[in-house]
């Protein structure tokens, strides 16, 4: 996670600040805002701030803690025992939950991992390319196409899923991961394209101009300047694609029919059939298991979130 | 509008219409004719929990070893997603060959020609089933599905709660709805002590309860020719009963009732010992016995006049096996359904998971395998058998959501947002509209 | 990979940008075509077709099982007389107008608080994001009932100070509010985007401002807000589009019914019930296109208004 890997751009790239005066940045300058001197009053303020943040944090995660605690309770006690007190930890929910469905839970984790990985790569490649065009290139029908892109995400999935299913079933893709992955390689997630457009537009254009004067073409500017500078946007895209695909239920339910290709969200719902009884302890246990990869992905991914212009050493 | 059609949009429209054509195209895709080795692959879909999934898979395995020429691709699901998926697949001509069906949906699909007429399939022997069982699968002259077993609606009396309340369990051969309200109020008053809260009775938002109520009044939810068979008054009086339960403190206040209606079985008031009386299908006895940790007595539903003969009860098919009318392997599908409903080997695995089969051969075969809960449910079914009236009509197309419509009006009543009179009329209007809307 | 190879070949045409300035308009048509190729393929192959089909179906009585019949504008006239349609529109508009500003405001405030080099930043960021990780998991519905049920945590706390709380989720007058709260609770996503946006603001701007002796408020108004405005704009546009299509939260909390008494019957939830529950996909498609027009209008207004407050460094 060193900042050394980030590209350095020659100093003749001069972003024009809204405020005209410019101070040269010295090596080792701390993050913005942190460099102001601390006084005792500020320290008290900081304690207060942490106190507020911590109590807010507890409220935020109370329901999650309840879920984790419930996963260690016998199924019958889940709705009877109040609060977070756990007298004894029952691990058997994890054992039964893991093997409760047609395949061991690892199958579903692996299937989800494949879908998620495909979706992430697809979104990163296709959305960043489209975003570069919309943000930096000058072409016929740009506004019209951008509007069209936004319109495609304004129609609720429930009315397009049937025609889309027909399309994919004609190609023979039903019950495979293709309907879940291939569209991502075709920049159908306008959310991320738009997100990247906004980030690219925040990158000073002087950087492109400088590279262009050095003889770089669009592919090179895109790969060498824009992509590295939009690391936070790429990290955001990665994290969100991971989480949203990991928990997306409807399309995975519709397209995956055999238990051996089920993904985590489809498998998790298999625990809860409205018409029969449910092993809640096992369901909570597997919910916790399925949250772990997302949480780890988030922990890793968030380090990249902070690698913006502010920390890459570019003025 | 059409005059300014550009070449590009015309092209797109063409692509669009081509796909629409596919909506209606018959049998153009979905599982080719035969596998390379001459065998046939059948897709079989059902909903259920892990217990049912494992049992069904076991039956499938047994069937496959007996029929090496038929391979079965299992497609298990759960209730909530099952119908979305089936609708999508049906729209794309991609429905599974063998489909587990429900009473609420059998006419939605069968009435629109999506299900195979099983009476025309020579591989399926239906001789073991009586006329009423078969009638439950018939709609517009076709056998759309074969019932896997039956349930009846019963009042579940939680013995522990009654004991705690010091209230005797009433005589269900002659109790009326007034008795029901009085008993529930007594349970609520008696069992609420110390830290425990007891509400007496649960509500029933179920459209089958409404149907029983209507049958007691000589009305019907639906007629045999697919119309509503009730008056606004009939529904109003049912809704007034719900309000009376709440007002006489024989059932929970509105907010709690609403939560109860949305809760999973294990979270309901009945399952958490917060009510003494509740209405359930007989096949829900096992989960409730487990959740409450109490003995549960099955009682007849009260009647208007105190005569058990007039209590309007009926056997409901717990679910059906149907086949897709667009299946390319109808013979094999019928063979598999025959195995599911007639094979004693299959029955010994499934036992009562899909209801009590009405086939005498199967009843004999599973007798030694019945659990205590099974026996008490079966006992109830046999006790009420002489009292049953005509089986109710199959709900016509358009009505699969009627139970949620009823729940909405009941909520309105309990929260005082509407009167039973107004809600009864509105309910009838809405259901009539649903049926009319479903007609082409 | 082949796309990358194509990119390489573009280098030449992109190289002589100096003369490009003369012919101002559309100088990058070819490059744009290559960069947009995946999107164009996706649009033509898998997006436009289904959209147009749904448009066609909105003029039919399509029930998913039988062939659709053309019925003209009947679905739309029925919609105008459908009280439940208007109710769902009202519920959704309330959700958009109340929920979106609350969520975005909170997300921005927390992002700002976290951005100022606070100790334990990764910890807080994770904790505040955790609820969003749950997404639409089945567990959420149960968790939310544990919090806001008649005997849930919130009412237990209220009981300590002698207040009897309502059944937040089950009472028609508070149910929508509790869904909005659930929405606000998952403010993690816009927060992350704000945080990423804040990191994109060059540090030297703040340093320069500090040298000039600018105060906190001035720095926020003169630097943070303008430079973050594209990201605020993005969140606003996308959250509004998303909120109009809000489905999952109400679906899982109400068990798919939109209850109690239709008080959480969101537009898309009603659309879904008509389409899949009542086999009225024609009507559902018509609803979807009405929604598209409404959302499109909101978005267009947003874009128009953005000219006055969004700052691009172009």
C-alpha cells in the first residue's frame, strides 16, 4: 500500500486553484486538516467527537451484533432470548448450516466469488472506458448518448427481466453465470460509468494536456494518467460491485436454477420457506459466514479509497 | 409518430418485436429432445425447506435408478421466489417439465393453458384417488394437477397456555364464534400474569378462514364457474368478527396483530406462547408443537349455530404435482408424477411432508412411519370427514393475491381506518375486479 | 484484450491533438467509438431490446403466460383511476423527498467528520459502512423487527422513560417512516463516495487557504463544496433515481405486501405485485414507463440546475 507505486507527473502540470495563491507542498506534509496546531480546547473537542462517533457506531451496528449473537443461539431461543447476552456459545448452527442445503455452503461461496470477480473485472474495464469517453472526449451525440445511458437505469428490473430472460434463454445461457457477468463487460451498470465520469472531470485537465504535449495518445493518457489518478473511484466501483453483486438476489434467483450453481443470496433464502419451518440459527450462522468475505473485501478495498490526488504527491 | 421512424429505431423495434414473437412461440426451446445416450432429461421444480429438499432428492435418486432412461434435474426453491421464477420461465417457454403447484396458482396457470391435462396421460394412474381429490385439481374441464395430500383448517389450542390461564378447553363439537371470543378473552385475562403477556387468540388473515366463514353462511368465496360467490355483507360480518376479537380483548391490538401477520411461523404469537387459540392448517402442527414446547389440541373451527355439521370445513390440497403443457417429455413427466403420487417407496421417504395422501395404499404404507404430530393431525382429518361439505371451487385466474387483499382490509379495520361495512363492499369490488381483469 | 490492442492503434490519431483545436467540434469521434464500444454493444444487444419490448407490452394485456393483445392506452387510463397506483406514487414521492436529503446530508456530514485525519478512521469507516453490507439480506427484515417491533429495542428504551412507543413497522402511520430510517441507516454507500471525492481534492488548496488565513467555514464553502460538487451532484442524481425505484427494503420488511394498509407500497413494489403477483405484466410495464418519465423529468431538472452549482475543472 505504498504511495510509491503511484505515478508522478512532471511539475509543469499546473492546476489552477480557485484561490490564486499557491504554497509549495513539502515532503511529509500530513493529510489535509491534520496539520493545524492542537490546543487543549481542541483536545477536549476531539474527545467529544470520538464519544459521539462511538455512540453512533454502537447504534449503527447493534442489529449486526444481535445477528452475530443469534447465530450462536439454539434455533428455538433466537426469538425468545432478548438482548445481546450470550450465556453459552453454540457452534452447532455453523456446522448444521454449512451442510443444511443440497451442497455444502462452500459451493455457494465459490459460485458467488466467480460471479463477483467477473462482475468486478467487467465493471472496471468497461465502465472506465465509457467514462473516459464521456468525460474527456469530444464526439458527436455525446449528450444524447449520456442521456440514453442514464435512461437505461430508470426502468425497474421487474419489467425488463422477462424479455432479458427470453434473450438469454435463446442463447442457452440460463443456469450459467453468463447472464450475471457478461452484461457487466458491456458497461450496463450506468451507475459506475457516471461515477467515474464525475471523478475524471475532477482531475485537472492540465495533466492530460501535459501528457499530450509529450506525445501521448488517448489510450496512453487513459491508462497512464487517468486510471492511476482515479484509484478512489476504481476502489469504490470494486467495493460496490463486490457488495451489490454478493447480495443481489432477484436476477441470481431467476437465472440460476440448479442448486449446484446457486450463489450465496439464493442459498441463504433457501433457509426461509414461508410455507414450512426455518432453522433460524443456521440461517443466521450462514448469514454471518456470507458477510465475512464482503467485510474483508471492504477492509482491503478501503485502503485504496484514500489514495486520491491528495496522497499521491501530485499538486 | 410512426412517420419519423429512423432506420436505427426501426431496426431496434424489429429486434424488439422478434423477441415478443418468442413470447408466444410454442416449444422453440428448453431442453432438447433427447440426450446423446438416448435418455431424456426432466426438469423438476418445487418449493420447500431443506428437509423437503433432501427427501425429494432421495425420491428422485430412487426413481432414476429404476428408470435409467430418465434423468432428473432438480430445481428446488422457496415459496417467495418460486412464483417469480416460474412466471418468468413460463413467459420464456422455459418452464420446468414437472412443477409443484399450489391451490392459489393452479388456475392462474392451468386456466391459461400452461399446464398439461394429466387425465390424458396414460402413464399416470389416478384410480387410487377419490372424486373430491381429483376435483381439487380440475379447472375448466382439465386435470391440471394431482393433489399430493390434504390438510384441513383447525383451531390450535395451546394446552400449556390454557392450563396457565385456568380455562378448560372448550367442546369443539358445539362451539360458536361467540364461545370462541369468550374463551379467548378468558385465556387472555387468565394467562396474563407476572411478566407474561397473553393475547388470547391470534387473528386469521387467511382467505380460507374467510371461505369457511362464508360457507357457514351458505355463501362461497368462489363459484364453480369462476366468479365470486359471496355478498359484501358476508365479508363485512367476517371483518366485524375480527374487530370484536380486538375490542373484547380476546386478541392482540392492531400493531401486534399486524406484526403477527407478517411473521415467520416460529415468530408468531401462537408459536411463542402469546396466544392460546389460533387457526392453522393441520400440516403446521409439527412446527408449532416444536416452537411452543406445548401439547396442542386440534379443535374444529367454531360455527354460527353451534353444530359441527355446519362448520363449513373442507379438505384443502396441500399442494399438487403438475406438468408443463409445453414440456417435450410429457410421457416421462407423467411417469415421474405417477411415481411421486402412487409409489409406496416414494411415500415412505416423503411420508406426510406434502400432506396426507388420500390414496388408501399410501395411507397403509406410511402408517408405521407417522410421528405423534402426524397421528394427531390424521386423527383430526378422519374425525371431521363425515361432517365435510362439498369441496370449495378452485380459485379462478386472477385471485392468487386475494389473501393479501383480505389482510389489507383486515388491517384497515383493526387500525380503525375503515368500517366492516365499507371494507366488505370494497373487498368484493376488488376481487370482482381481479377476476374480470384476468379474463381476456 | 483485443480492445486494448485497438486502443494501441489509436495512438496515432490521438497524437496530433495540437491541430485538433482548430476543428473544435467532434475531434475524437473515432477514439470515442472505441472507448464506448463495449457500452454500445451492450446497449444494442441486451438493453434496448428488452426496454422496447416493455414499452410495447405496456400497450397490451400481457399476462406472462398467453400471447399479448394490443389494447391501446387502456393500461394508462386504468392507472389514472387506480387509487392504489396514486397511493404508491405518493408513498414513493414522500420517500424520495424525505429520505434522499436526510441520507445524503448524513453521509456528507459523517464523511467530512471522518476525513479530517481523525484517529481510527478505518475503524469508523468500516463500522458506518457495515449496515450497508447487509444489503437486502433476509436477516435485515428480522433485525429491523427486533429494533422497531412493538416490543423491540426502541420501545424497550422508550419504556424506560415511561413512553409507550407504537409498533413502528406495523402501524400504518409510522411504517413509512421506519423504512425511511432503514434507508438512512444504510448511508454507507454515498458516504464512501463522498470520502473518495474528498480525497480527490488536492491538499494544496487547503494549504494555500490556510496560508491566506481562511477559516473553517470559508474553507468548506470556498474549497470543499465547489470541488466536491460533481460528487454531490452524482450522489443526488443517482440516489434520486435509486429512491424512485426503491423496492428491496419495503419488500423484505413488509414481507412483500407493502403493508400495513399499503402504507409502504412503493411504486416498484406495486408494479412488481401487478406484474408477477397478478400476472398483469402489461399494466406493470405501463407503470414502469410512467416511472421512467417521472424519474427522467427529475433527472433533467437536476442536470439543468447543476449548471448553477456544480463546479467542473474542465
